[in-house]
C-alpha cells in the first residue's frame, strides 16, 4: 500500500494554515434540493458509494462550489442531509469485509480513498477565508479521514499475518500506513486548536473519537510521535473552555 505521505501531509498543512480562527458565517441552509443534486449528476445517496461514485461526486461538488460556494450538501439538512450522510458513511468501506476478495486487492482499493478524503476536506474548506461555513461538516470529514486511516491499519495488520505471496510483497509498506495515520491525527489536532471555528459540541464529538482512536493505537506509537501528539493535545487543553475536552485529552496525554 504505497502512500504518498509527504504529498498528503503537505495538502493537510496548506488547509491547516488557511483555517484561521475568526467569526462564523450564517448557518442558513443554502444547499440544493435532491432533485437539483440529481440533475447535476450526484450519485444516488440511498446506495453504497464506490470509488467511482466518490470521484464523480468530488468533481461535481468542486465545480458547484465555484459558482455556488454554499450549495454543498450540509449535515442534518432537510434538503441535502441525506447526501452528506452518504459522503461520510463508513458503510461505503464495506468492501473491506468481503472475504471473497484477496487482502491485497482490498488494500489497493482502500488506498484510493486517501485521495477521496483529501479532496473532500479541500472542497469543504473555505480557503483563504477567516470563517468556515462548513464547520460542522469539516468535523465529520476529519472523523471520516481517521476512519479510513484506521481501516488501512486494520487491513495492514491482517496482511502482515498472511502468507499469501501478494500479501508478503506488501508487508514492508505497513510503516508508511502508520505514518499516514499519525499525519492525519496531527492534522486534525492542529485544526482542533482553532476552537472559535467550530461548535463546542462538535469539538467534543471529535475529541471522543480521537481519544478512542489514539488509545487503540498507542501501543505502536513511538516516543517522538507521541511527544508531537501530546504537545498538540496540551495546546488544545490550554485553548478550550470545555471541561470534557480537557479531561479526555489529559487522560490521553497520560496514556501516551
């Protein structure tokens, strides 16, 4: 599973630098209706999406944002919520559970989703703006990104235990998957520091997910990476007024 770690992290860093903390745009729902999304070619949200569906969606939404920057599917919207729910639905990764497909083939498939989550975060970010209209959606996209990375880790562990010839060829790539996961964690934590961009309830939801995710993986995280994570956790603790976040991240620092 060859991952372009440096390229992905570079894009994450660019988005991080452009997510500057200031006020909020109105939460008014300006998204399209299901009929309008259907007209411009967004895949059916009632079915599982594959990689091709995601790529088609990213291309359409990127073009839509150029002309109607606030018309993307929104979380919990009566008009477009079903589309955003499909975008971040982990069931779209259910191909990883298909035991009739070789592990190596599933690895090549999930690798493609790194580009998907990068594109989605890019599309939903108001680049160069002091405000983030899609602040709630970004939180869920961060969680979806970490879900993809965790899926890659889980699959990589299975490949490491396999004796199939194609799997043996991939086993030396597991370290790059771990690095990709760590890069995503640091990227998300760096953005979580910008507390004025996001709603406290959403930040607490993100905190719970990160706490569970990093705790599960703490056994293999090396000391240098752990120190980087702890530094960002402490910065968040210092910047937040949420006791929930402070308590969770204090416990995570202790665990690391």
